[in-house]
């Protein structure tokens, strides 16, 4: 029996060009109309996530910055789990390193981030990891951006905290995702599903892997487990 859905956005509700699947929006709205909780999880900023949750029409639960920030519901306090101090120091070292090579990192909304920092995938992620190997940070490649975050931060950690604030167990949720930053969501949820374009590590952790990709895969996974919601 499921009471909620937690889903990634980029690559799960969207295609590779970040165009959102309109059918997925309709289905999410249907869930919310049935008082099923929908939480949106992403590496994007909290202000971006707030806007998306309002436009789609969810109850406002969000996981942003790959778990560094979360909010249980609209009107609830925004919680910051990640410490950005070490992240900033790592970025300074990266910036200096790439400036010597004549490369400028294209940062994504740094003034709107509270826990992590992110930039365009214009440099090799393995090289980034090597440059900051002595810092207490992790480098995450989501397929849409490269993120620097404090060690231990994850969507899964934020999910555990968020579900507790809602008075629910993580096992009450269906989780759907596509990338390595979704793995803990998949493992902690009662049921974890992967869309057809999911990375191998995510797919191997999932209870179900959709044959279809992107938004169509999201709908396939949701259809597969919709009876579990209806049994409430």
C-alpha cells in the first residue's frame, strides 16, 4: 500500500533536452487530486523546484540540490542539510586550475544555492574529481550538470528527513528515477522504479525497470504500481 510518490525530474519526467512530458504532469495532478503525496527531487535550486511544484500542482514537497536542501510541503520550513563551506573552497581550486588552462567554468545559479554548487559538463568529470580529491566533497555527474557537494549529502538522506516530517515511512513511497543521484531514493522507498534510459547502477537497484524511456517510462512505471495506491 503506497501513500506517496517521490520522483526525479531531469531524465525522468523530461527528455534529454529537458522538455517535460505533459502526460506526466497530468498524471501527477491526478495523484494529488486523490490526496497522494508527490515529492519532486532534483539537483536544481530550491527556488526552481518551488516554481515547478506550483506549476505542476503538487503539495509542494521538494528535494533540491541533490538532497542538500528539502521542504516537506508548501508552507513548511526550507531545510538545509549541506554545508557549503568546503564546497566553495573546492570550487576555488577548480576555478584556478581551469583558468590556467584557459577554461572558464559555467556555473549554474550559484547565488541561489545553499548546499552544493553546479556547473556545465564542459570539462571531464574524472579530472574534476582528481583536482579536488583532497577536499571533503563529492563530485556528482547527473548527466545534466556536474555538482560539488559535501560528503554524505544525497537525495536519499533528504528523503528520509522529509518523509519523517510528513509522518510517513519511506516504505510508503514509490520512487522513480534515472541517474546515480537517485539510487538511494530507489533503495529507501517501498518500491523503486527506473525509466528505460536509466544508468545501469540505478537500474540494478530498482524493483522495476520500464521498457520505455524518459516521461513515457515514468508513466509505464506509474501504471505498473498504480494499484498499490488504490488499495489505500
